[in-house]
């Protein structure tokens, strides 16, 4: 292999592994329920143990079955948020779904732990190689 190819490969590897990522950005964290929920003013709690929330603007006693929308359930603590299938309170179903997803954990505790471990195991060697290559003094053409 030519020396230029090795340098080009090393540079490409360094750029692909270092990137503009925040370290451990993909690590999933458990939502802390005792803390105030982001945009809590959008939701009204309608059940306890496990907690269930509906949009505050949804009329009391409104049906919440599959024909009217869907429930997003946190796999760790089973807290549920109802996402209406039509505009409610001036917000589209997509916005309601985004708000519900922000308030729920995407994975069970076991799944989250496995995902975090896998991410760290896969990322560490790539970051180490990328950082080592970035520290390597490349010759500059004059």
C-alpha cells in the first residue's frame, strides 16, 4: 500500500469516528419522575398507580380508545400518555406524540442497560483510534 493511501485512510477514519458528537450522547437515561415534567401544563392526570395523562384541553369524560388516538406507555414504570388522533388544544397529533415521547423512557430497564453497555463497548475503541490518529503529526505539503 502506498503511504498516501494509508494517510488518507487514517484521516478518513479519524474524521468518521471523532465527528461533532457529544461524548456518550446515545446513552439512554431513566426519566426522573419526582422532578417536574417538561411542559407539565399540557397534561392532566386522570389515573394513579400507574399514572395516566391526557391533554389538559381534552374534555373530561372524552373517550380515549383506539378510534380516538393512542396511548404511549413507559416500559419502565407504565406511566401512560394519551395522544389524540386529531388536533387538540391547537396542537397536532404529531406534537402531542412528541410531548408524550419526551416524558417516557424508550426502553425497559433491562433493554436500556444492554443498549448503554453495547454503545460504550462499540464506541470506546473507535473514539480511542480516532483520537490517536488526530494526535498523529501528519506531514504538511509545502
